[in-house]
C-alpha cells in the first residue's frame, strides 16, 4: 500500500505542474524526494539510495551529448540556409493535399536511415514543418505526422538504440524481431497513411499562400552549397555511421557555410548555437526561427532527474509489489494488454523512453516465456507509447526541435493505431479454443 501511495503522490505532483502550466522539472525533483522518503520509511539507508540514484543518472548523462548535438544541428541547418534551400526548392513540387502524408513518409524514411527519432526530427522534421507551415497547414497536424514518422524508424531500424536495447534485454536476434515488427506495423502504417491523407484533404491549406522561394531569398543566399549538411547526414546514415558522429559531421559542414555563404560573423554563429537562430526578417522568422542548446535544457534536466529513479527503485524495491497486480491484469486483458498498460504507467513515471523500456521489461518479464514474443511486445508498447506522454522527453525533444505544440501528440496516429491493432489481435487469439 505504501508503494501505491508514494506513486500516487508523485503523479499528483506531475498533474499539478501540468494543470498549472508549469514545467514538470519541479515535480520530477519532488519525485526524487518522495521516493527517497519512502525508501527511508521502509528501512533503507539514505547513502545507499543516493549512490544508486547517482549511478543511474551518470549512465544516462551520456544522452545529454546527443541533446547538445541536436540543439547545434537544428540551429545550423536553419542558419546555413539548408532548411530554406530545401523548402524553397520543393514547395513548387509538393501540393498541400499530400503535404501531411509526405511529412509522415519522409520522416519514416529518415528515421529508418538514422535509427534516431531525435536526429530525424532535428533534420527532416524541421524541413517538413517549415514546408507545411509555409502552406498554412496546422502545426499540430504536422507535428503529429512528424512524431509518428520519427518513431516508425526509431522502432524498427537496425541501428536504432531502442531496438538494440530490446535485443539486449530479451537476448533475441534483432533481425528476427524487425521482421515481426514490420508485420505488426503493416496495418497501422496503411491506416495512418489513409488518415493523414484524409486530414490533408479537409485542411484549409494553400500552396500559393506564401512564396517560400521569394521569401527565403530575402534573408538567405540559397546557393547549392547550403544543402551539403543534409547530403553529409544522409550519406553517413546510409553508411551506418554512429548517429552522433553523423550529426557532428553535418554540424562541421554547416559551420563554414554560415560564415562564407550566409556572411554571418563567428560571434553571431556562437550566439545562435547557444540561444537559437533568429532571423531579422519578421516574416521569415515566423517560419524558421529556433534551435540552440538552450532549447534542449529542459529535456536535459528531465532525463537526468528521472534517470535517478531507476537506481532508487532498485535499491528500495518500490515496484516489487506491483508484479502481482500486473500478473492479475494479464489474466484479464492478455499479456500484451498488461504490458501495454504497464508501459503507459512507466512512461508517465520515467519520463523517458529508455527507462520506460527497462522498467516495463523488469515488471513484465515473467508474463511471457517466449523471448521473441516478449521482444515484440516491448517494441509494440514501451517504444511507441513513451512519446504519448506529454511530459516525457520522447515527445518533448522532437516537438521542441520542430517547434510544434504539445497538442501534436493527439495527431500521432501511428503511435495509437499500433497498440490498438495489437490489443485487438491479442484479444482475438485469447478467444480461440
């Protein structure tokens, strides 16, 4: 009972922050105190809990490097003219009635290449968001399509860190799991395409509303060299080079272009890298401003604080009593259903995808003896449900990168349809004699 009260207090703190419009960082910090107090009341030592928390926090801090690279990349692709060049040269080719669908498909392709939802949002996501908003398409719809697309590849790319984590946890062959993932994703993918095309047809957008080429030409030199950072990223992704090295190579390519082609001085470049790119032209700024390390600070704090939870939970055994409840739930709504519910709860508590995957596996491991089935259940739950939590970095980082509102989560159709289709299939199998 004490464990449930502790978790309820933490959830109340989260809900309070969200309802008041505050950042969830104070609630996460309060969560550390709540979990530590619970551990002390149940007989655990402060020192042991704090050491465990710091140990898992240090392990997760490696991810911070990725966030810094994303902040730099999203700035430089704007400042160097990479995004303006691509948008200016594609607006005449892409019609508004297919823009939302193409946003989804292009982000699917980029995430399959890079294996990273964050890197895909920082590159293709920024491009498609700028392209869509230039056609006066709702940023919420575009953000939902981007979120769906970047997690399609994050889930089933061979170079995806989440797929590699699931492989490690379940001791399975990643390519066998990918074949299963493609099979379970087929129907949700097709349905998502139909929905996005339907939304595009009924949205009030116009290809002629903004002359993107003329507009961007006022603020940028749209020389062909401005597309080189994108070319470097795609080439490195196809070559299966580590995503952080890939982003670093693109960043180094963009820096001289900012100075030599766009005629920025190094002080302006440095300011943009920290605080984001800001265009002097107000009309252009509305489409292109953003990026910078500062834009990633909140998500860095979220991942650092929330990652300490795993160590505290291990030391205090806070989640041990929940195993029985999950086993009982599995008997009522299927193993997959129980895994899905668990992943939603762990995603809400953990606030990041990696910890959600690990906690879901830890809590549901005994429900399924077949390792391959356990792997696909994790891929079709924790990997895709984490971005549905509004305060989690799984949704916060991509949406911050592209400048989309949190309400975009409502339109991330693929992330809803995949678990729903799997749940229906699991229920149907359980009814068989």
